[in-house]
C-alpha cells in the first residue's frame, strides 16, 4: 500500500496505521533513507481514505537516537549535504504539523535530539517507564535547531525549555509527564497495547471533528515553527564552523 524503504515499516490495524522506524542496529538513527521516508510518509497516509489515526514507534531498544554519526561527519565536510539535511529537517516538522490525522508517539526507548523533536511533534506522547527524552544538540556543539527551540516553550514553558535545551539533560519518563513533555508513562510491556487502544478510541470518533480540532490546535505550533525554525536551522548550520564541532567530529571519526 505504501512506497517506503526497509528502514520504515507501515502496518494497518483497522483504521489505525502503525509506523515503525526500522533501523534498530543504529538505534533508529536518521540515516538519509529514513529521513526521506519519514518526511514523505505523512503525505502517503493522508491520501489513505481508510486511515483515522497513527501510532509512531521505533524498532528494537530505542525510539530514535536522532542524527547518525556518518551523516553528521558528512554534514561537516559537505556543505551541500548539510544544506539538504537542514532543509529536510524543516520539511519533516512541517509535514508532521500539517498532517490531519492524530498521531500518537509510543516512545519505547530513548528519544534523543531529532528523535525527541519527532516524538514531541506528535499529538499525544506515551512513554515507556524505563526510558527518557533528551535534546543533546548543545552538548555536541550544535544549536538546537530542528524543533526544540520552537516548540518546547509552548509545551513546558520558557524557563523549563531553556534549562533542558541548554543542558541536554536526560528527562526520565516520570519527569517528562510531570513537566508536560509526555501525556503518560506506561509500563514497558503495555506501551504498544495502550497506544493502540488510544488510537482506536480516537479513530472511532467523528473524523471531521477530530481532524479539524487537531489542525486548529496545531496552528499554535505552526506559527511558532514559522517564526523560530528558519533562524534556529540557520544557526545550526553556522555551528558547523565552530572549533567545538571540529572537536566533536574528530572524536566521532576516531570511533568510526
């Protein structure tokens, strides 16, 4: 039904579509094919007249580790690749926010960097009790440019957003719920059953009312993204000229 690479799995459970980021050996890091597939899948599902809700999760032990190391190293040395990566980051956020069906994130393992941004661009976030969220851009010398600076202040308030984005501190599941970065923490083995049950509950409600209520709510986020993300992504690109990024690249290259 859907034209996707092996690194993304899309399944149907009645009116619910289950999207699984499927790069478990790299903790579902955003290799280029996965980034492209995640950018494009929303348009495909939007044209599926039988779909009413979506659950997004990750294969294996992680939800999404964010950017992948080889791509990060290439972004440093290849300016055009970096420009394309940042344009794709903008498009991914835009596509998710304009997507009309409700999306439930089932955060089954760590959601880090871009992975955290993807989880928090969903409409409802369920998180396994054993795991955490973190935006670690600053820790490696990058501006937090792919969504956090735009959306986190609306979710948790400016002061908390500054604390977590400026430190990159891990946010355990219970704390994420407490501050407003997740709706509820769920026992690990119950995460997908609860996410699917919630998706089916929403799918049974009048579709026009559900979809247009979501779209109305997302206007707040879209306005913030339109105002903040162009600067944040430009600043993230500028980060690649700093000595701190050079030191990070050298460390990553040695590990590679």
